[in-house]
C-alpha cells in the first residue's frame, strides 16, 4: 500500500470529475454512453479500449467504488454487484461448471449456507462443508472436481476468526483459489489477500456502507492466481466461447478475472449495482476506519460486561481473552475482532426471545454493520433454514442471541442490555 488506509478510504479510485471539476464523485445516473464514432464503439466492445458502453456492465460511479474497494483490499481489480449474495455467485461463476464443487467452512452466514447447499444444485454445483479448524479435513475434502475453498475471515454469527494463512496453504497446494468473505472484518480490520486469499467477496450492505441504507456486493481479485497452470479454469485460460474466443488470462494477465466478471458475469447474469447505491457506499467508506475503531471498542466493553454477568452463560467474541480464537486475532485482524458476536442467555430459547423483545435501544432487525446497535435471534431468523446440526456448527444454536454493536455511547448499550436481561430472566 503506497498511501495509508485513512487516505485511501477518502481518495482511492476518485479524482475530481473531468467534465465539471466536481470534488465529490457524481452520481452518473445514465444507462448508456455516447460513442465517439463507429470505430470507438467497436473498440469498446472488443475490449481493445476500456470505457463505458452500458450501465449493466460499467458505470463511472460504480467503477469509482470498485476501484476504491480494490485499493483498500490490496487487490488489482474489483467488480461491484447488487448484493453480497450476488458477489458470491459472481465470484464462483468463472470457476465453476456442472459436476464441480467447492469446499466451504461450516461457520458461515446462514443465507450463504442455504445458497451453497440448496440453490447451487440448480447449477449442478455442490458444496462440501468442513470445520475449518480441522486442516486435515479441509485438505481431504478437496478432490479433482474442487474449484475453490470458501470461508469468512470473521464469521457470522459467532465472530469466530479463521486461520487464513493455514487455509491458503491448503488451497495453494491443491492449485485452487481461496475465496474469503471479508464482510464482518472490513478491509480496515483484515486484508485477506495479505494472508494468501485469491478473491475477496463483500456484502457492501454491511460495514462498508455502514448505515443500513443500500444492499450491494463486491469481488476483489488479488491478481496473483495462475489461471492457466492447470486445465481447471477454462473460462479464464482457454478460448471463451461467450466472448468470441478471447483467452482472458493470456490477453489480460492479472486483470483476467475482473474483466471476465464484467464482460461475461455482469453482461449475462445482470446482477448490477446501481449508481445511487454506489454513491451511498462511497460516502460510507470515507469514514470506515473511524467507525470500525468505535465498533470494536464498544464491542469489547459490551462483551466483557456480558461475560461477567451471572445471567449470561457464555459470550463468543474472539476479542475476549477467554475466547479459544483470541490467539488468532493478533495474526489475522490485529486492530480488533470486529463487532458481531453471540451470547447465551441463561434460560435458553425462551429467555432469548424475551430479551430481544425487551431491548429498546438495540433494533431487532436482520442486518449487521449499522451505526446503530442491532440484535437478532439467529436460530429463528437468519439461520432458520438450517438443520439443528448446521445451526450448532455455524454458532447459531437456539440459546444464543446475536449482537451487532454500533457506535453509540457504550454506557447506553449496557444499560439497555441490563434492563432487557432483567426482563428476560425474571
Ligand atoms: C449479509 C451477509 C452476506 C449476504 O449479503 P447481502 O448483501 O445481504 O446479499 C454474505 N456474507 C456475510 C458474512 C453477510 O453478513
């Protein structure tokens, strides 16, 4: 990184608007762009010249956001799309085909487990879920048809931290990319590419936007993976029939994945981010480091307070000295373990439901990474479609409540939890 994170979060990917000098990135609310002449149009469609054609593919506001996220993650390129779930499909689309599989962590956002285990089947893809603390099991789950290894840096809902360098080593040895969902950490707390990730995916809906206004997603490419080393990734290494036989890796080198994702992924899947959403997320990212510092500081205080409260059975926050994953925080996310974790209320499911209803300052919503503190009972909501075994493995058992700690005054958050715990355990 040439400039510091705080500088990049307000400057990267954006220069004053060349047409007007506007200092803030304009919202280019347009579907199409006038070609200079027929040759220009042909050059753009042939990828001989980079420019704007149609906003399903690229838009200047969305591109500014993609470039900023790529800079913050330390990647060579990024593509934005309509949601975090879209980003997961877009990340896998160039790599996968019928009969192929991915090896994924059991500790994932519930919606991701459902997408991978159910909807993937419609494409002929499959996912094998493994405990990523069991490195031998991860290696053993990979076979000749595996095209990616997938995990979250800090995982939803438990705040568990993955040993990214260890997993990257296993993926490297198998010659397949490691894809890391970095939503919960944000690039301020963790930069998975520095730990060996090939692709980083985001739900920009969460901390990057930061205030619960728009959904969005992003895929960042490290630019380092050799797509031609094996015959496993023909969409990138062989003549691509969906783009008049272009060999993306040969023609575009480190930008092959990014160009493929735009020229074919966005073109044919159409999971496009709109410029208004990109604007909100650009505004959010300008204060990312300031917000994350406060999120983490508050989360630590709340987690420690809960851990010492007799009405609470346990707290999963990896930032607690008592957490089995505390040792990884220093290595993977030294600025903090994020601000999302679960805790078990004495009294189980009934007490959890009462607690959620009694909280007043915490909003009961299915979201995270908002400036506001949020609460949800994962087992009956975000992780509802999972089997009891999957819920347990994901850290979303019926006796735990998930908190997303906001940037309010921490004393007010504790006062709210205190009165709600009293109501829940009375
Ligand atoms: C929310 C979330 C997603 C899905 O993102 P959407 O923007 O809601 O589609 C994926 N991964 C994690 C870790 C999330 O928290």
